[in-house]
């Protein structure tokens, strides 16, 4: 490698080190939140090994996460002029 390539490699390594040092609080926060979620998941799995109803609890939790908000649209029928209500899911408000 040439001297210029060594200088460039050293410069890039120093800049990466400075960026990591500058954002260390954010990075550490992300790592801690990930670790907390992982520990909670592992503890829940250990509790569920002895629980016969764990499958139902997980199914209900999954069903709660998949609920979509429903909105109503009111319009009149063009043939009979009677008011109608259509219920549709709102994908913009979905999680």
C-alpha cells in the first residue's frame, strides 16, 4: 500500500471512531432497549414452558396487534336514493 492509502485508511478509522464516540449515548440506548426486549422475551418463554394456556395468550396478543381501525362512509344509493353506510378499514391509521 502506498503512503496515501495508509493515511486515508487511518483518517477513515479516526472519523469512524469520532462518530461512534459522539453518538455513543444513542447507540448505548438502542443496545439497552434491544437487550431489555430480548430479556423480557426470554423470561416470557421460560414462564410459558409450564403454562398450558400460553398459546391462547399469545394468539390474543397477536390478534390485538393486528386490529385495523374501521371508518364509515355514508352515501346514498343511486337507484333507490336510500342512505347507505359502508365500513372500510383505514390503512393510513394502521400500525
